[in-house]
């Protein structure tokens, strides 16, 4: 079964998450031509204090 993992910042609005999962599933269904029920979309939400870029936490970069 195809699956996709999206790592990104938290999405607070549940309706936005629903739309994102639907649109990704639509695209996968179009590409792979398999039934919708075969796709898994996993949203991994990472807060700024848990992500480092260039040796620094993202939260510290925002404060500048």
C-alpha cells in the first residue's frame, strides 16, 4: 500500500488538515490508479523547538 509522510510544522485548523489529506489522496489515486482505501497519509507535526537547521533550533532563528 502506498503511503506518504509529511514532516512539517503543526497545523492547528482541523479542516485544513482534512483538506490536505484529501488533496494528497486525490493526487496519489490519480498517479497510482489504486482504490482510495489503499493510501495512508501520515502527518508528523514538529514544533520549532524540536527542529534544527544549520546547527540551530528553528525557534532560536525566529527570535532574531
